[in-house]
């Protein structure tokens, strides 16, 4: 597992180096050739029809009849899977072992233990909810249907989509109004990313 961890960290460092180099290139262009950056911004600006792309989400898909028509299978499956997960999270999970596997045998920090303890508690709560759902579906489907109907809510997304469907040039205007400031700021951040990634890769 340490090998996978090292590979993942090296991939992150390489991506950081690439992002830093791209940021440095854009910062230098912003400092010495802002017209080139403006042309690139014009080329890359795109308008997207949000309504047409999100039309697939505006559908009423009925899954409740499938669940309630096969409530013995669905409820029994939920109850059995949740019971198995509860046994695993309460009796089989060893936080210390998971911490050693993912963070190495010499890892003394408690951050890993806190992370896996939180994951274990989330798993326990989710397993309890799944067990309650399965048993309620088996024993009292009418109660389950009432709970489901009380939880069903409609959310108005039109105002949010209308905000997305507006074109704004304020960000470009700010960057091109102060090219020296943003060029130096971006160059400093990119230089820091490049130096840190190179030092980590050469370690």
C-alpha cells in the first residue's frame, strides 16, 4: 500500500509542477504580452446552452413502485447488507491496522486514526439507517411510503440556471486592468509551486 501512496504522491507532484509551469507561462505573458493573453481569452471563451444540456435532469423517474412491488427482496437485501456492515464496523475494523496500511508502519500522527475513526462512525450510522429502512420496508411498507412522501421535496433551480446563463466579462476586465499586479502575483505563486514540486520529486 505504501507503493500506491508513493505513486499517488508523485503523480500529485508532477501535476503541481505542470500547473506551476502553465501558471508561470500565463504570468509572463500577462506581464510582457497582455494582448496575446487577451487573444487567448477571446478564443477560449465559450457560450454553453445550459437549458439544453440539463434537460435530461428534468424527468420524473418513478422507482418507488419497483421497490414496493418487490419489498421482500429489497427490504431483505437492505437488512442483510446493513447487518453485515454493522458487524464489520463494530467488530472487524481495526483503526490502528488501517492507519499502518495507508500511512506506513512508522506513522505516529493521530490524523490517520481520526480520519478512519470518522469513516467508521459514518459507516455505523449509515448501516443503522439501512437496517431501519430494510426492516420498515419488510414490516410496514405503508409507514415507509409515508416517510418517503414527507421527504420528497421540489427544488426550484430556474433562478440558479438563469445566473449560469449570463455572460460576464468582469474577471477578464480586472485581470487586464492590473496586468502587472496579477502577473507578479501569479508568477510568485507559480514559482513557489514549481520549487516545491521539484524539491519533492528530487527527495
